[in-house]
């Protein structure tokens, strides 16, 4: 008898779909993946839906509505192993910029009929609501890292997704530091690796898409940004992007509010 | 060895061609983007003629010189370590075979490197890594094969960089360790030549074919003066007197906390350092689990995983990480490998994004040396 394949489900919350698209983007590996795992729910790929429980759930997006705040609990209950994928699910995403303001003001400006809008004051990470077994970083996630997480799950090992700085990847790739050689501000020294140093490879500073690295020293980096001529406002905005609500980045941007 | 000879700038091409003819892969300084890096070169056209670098703490810029010097700069961002001890290497693959598996080792190939333009500090760094990788009881086979036929064309530094302190470490600027050829670049009003010293038999046989003339005493004198001048213009100074004891006796010095406030624990210093040798091993499988690979990658004592053992991280603060790095480099290295782990190339200072200066940190600790103060 063929062994029973584990069931994979992909869930979407407030997000742009880019992270689950990374799974669909694994073109060369999708067939092999389908051999090893049963894709039970993946609306971006197929309308087929297989009932839970699920062995592995990939959760994309942040919690922004009362309805979603309920739904994530149901998903957690039906998932043995729950992995969040991307900056929205792990840090609230770009939509967490609302957290620094009053969302009701936005609603009144943006929507003709604000009474139809039922939203939460803040956009929050999945881990703020339910227990998360593993967080995969990135905006969007790196498909090679996604495959690594799935492979590790299937082979019962720890995924190799190091939490060190982007700088280590730059140096291993032989990229010349943009901050030291050009004076361009770069978030690489405080940012979690995983993108394979994408922006510095194209001679640009890191935007921090993978969020804070382990023990990030954001204030020391901000001091250096100042020395390079950046204003408080510019420093605030540098930290306040896709991972702006991840705590170390949030605190650093708040420290530069004027 | 024989009396030094002289090679004209254009004839350097013959040397490079000769090395290529003999199957060497010639690597040397060349401009890439906004830096002078070490990469494949095939002629002197590839060298950074007329360029120099300006280095300071957390600062590097390349600038035009007002002459046509080929080696008129200091050290490149990434050391030669990248070739001998590659940042990432596959060690083996494994294929599942029923209930067992078969390990297939990587096939190693001798790259037969010839490094053109190796500085004295860098030769010392290579010698230190030799000790670590091939002279101890455990041989690193990748390093061993990359190092096997290495031919070094060293260059005596004609200028000191802003973060250089080889004089303090007694590692330069004049080449004083094992080399094949050592050049001193001389630029005079209408002359551009190199004084060439020969350091090995194989180098002797190579230059014999190049028809070089013997250096005149005046030329040797000029070359010496150039190197002396470099020695007198070091950008940095490190007092190494009793450094091991000083650091060991100051493990609780408040300066460690202070530097940790500035340190990003980004690991740039360790990656740029030509002697830092730590690596990690990563095992990966494919989706099916039938195929696995083991990779070795540069690691750093500035990562949390580096000291993760059962129960937690041995060093879980930037303070303990920085202290570990510096005390190992400058102190416990001496016990472990009979020399300092620092060659004074200044890369850790230049390539620190926030410009932390190791020489300044040591000086600060010395200034308020706990033990000394207590004894007064």
C-alpha cells in the first residue's frame, strides 16, 4: 500500500498573494512536491478543496479584520504544523503602517461608505493570535527557502534558514559593501538573511524585506545613517516598511519620530 | 637567491603570459564597480592602473592617482581567502539506497592559482591559514588542493593605507615571509619599472626566460626608500606589548559593553578578515529525501547559531561575541597557533559599517587597564 501523503494547505489573510505565488513559482519542483505531499487547499493553484485536518499549513497575510481573527483559530485547530510565510504573516506587513495612525481616519478618507468597513485598529502577525511552529521571513519569501522549509518538514529535520545579517551573504558572494564603498545607507547589518543579498547584488542598499535579524543593533546603525547625512524622518521611513511593525524596527522608527 | 633584477612595466605581461602558459590561473587586483577587487586577470590591462584607494574606519573609496601606478593602492575588500578557503563549498552528496545511503565525495580539482599583487600582510595571513588548515592534525582537503601549487607574486607596498598597521604586527610592509616573486613598483619621471626579488626555484626558472637585467644599486636603494617610507606612514598603530595578558586580565572591562553598543554583530569584520577561518556545516535534502548534500560555509563568531549547543547559546550577547572575537584574534590565538591572528591589514576597520577600530579598542582597554589601575 502506498504511504499516506501528508496534507498541505495554503491559507490567505491580508496580503498581496506574492508569498503563495512563490509556491506556484516552484515550477520545476511542483511535480516532485505533489508526489510527496497532498495539496489539499491552495486556492491560487486550484479550486479543489480537501477537508482537514492538515499536516502542514502555510499561512500568508496578517490579521486585519474581526472575521480573520476568528478564522485563524479554526485554521490553527485543523493544522498539525503551522508555518507563517512572509512579512505580513510574521510582522503585520506593509499594511501594519496603519498601526502608527488612526485607521478610522483612513477609512473615512478612502471609502465612500465607511459603514461597510469592518476592520481592526491594527494589522498584526499570526503569532500574535495563535501558536506558530515556524516563521519564514521575506517580502516576498524566497522560493528556495520555502522549498527548504517543506523539505525539512517532510524529512523531519530543522530548516536551514539562518537568522544572521544580510552582510554575511554579501561577503560570501564577494559583493563590495555599498555602505562602506559608496556611503549608501543599507539595512543589511540589522536584517535577517534569506534573500541572498538581492539588493546589494544590484549595487543598492538593503530595504530590510526579511525583517530584523537576531540581536539587531538598530540604534547603532541609525547613528551611522545620521553620519551619512540622513534625517530623522528618512531614518524613520527606512525602518518603517514591510517589516515596520516587527518590534526592533518599530521601536527604532518610533525613536526617530519628530 | 640571486641579486634582484628589474622588469619594465610592459614586461610584466610576459610574466603573466608565462604563468598562464604553465597552466596557472592568474588572479590579481582589478576594478569592479567602485572597488579594487581580486579576480581573474589575463594581462596588465586588467590591473587598476592609475587608481588608488582611500581607507578609513567604515570608509572606502577609489580615486584616480596622478600617475600610472599598477599597484598604487592598499588591500582589496575581500582577501585571497575567498580563493583558498572558498565561502561555500559542497563537501559531499548522499544518495539513498533502500534503507542505507551512499556518500559520494566531491571531486577536487587543483586550480593552480597564481596570485599577482599579494601584500606582505596577506602572505602572513596565508601562512596563518596554512597552519590552521594543513599543518595541524586535521587537514582541510579543499584548502590543501587550492593551496598546493599556489604561486605568489608579492608586491611591497608603496604606500600605507589609512587603516594599515602591519608595522605593529611585524608583517610588512616589506615582504618578509615565503613568496615566489616580490616586486617593488618604482615610478620615476620617465621610468616605470619593478625591482624583482626571487624567492623560489620555480620562480627563478620562470624569470630566467624573461631576459631581465640585474638591478643597479641605485635602483635597489630607491626601492628600499619606497618601502621605508610606507613603514613610516602607517595609518594605525597597535601596541602588542603583553597584549595577551592585558586582554585576558580585562575580560570584565567596561569597554566591552561600550563597544557592544556600537557593534552591529553583522559579522563583516570576520568575513573580511584574511585569517578568520570559522565555518559551519549545513545539511540539506531535496523534497524526496533521496538526495542530500553537505555544504561548508563561512561562519562567524558573531552569529547566535555559532555557539548554539544543547540548552542554549554559549555567547548570547554582542558584548560576549565581540570580546570573543578580539581576544581570540589578538590573545588566545597566540596560545593556539604560536602567532597573533592579526596581520594588521586593517580590513576589519575599513569594512565595519560603523567603523569600529580594533586598534582603538585595544588602546581604550590599555588606557584604563583594570589590573594596572588596581595595583596603583
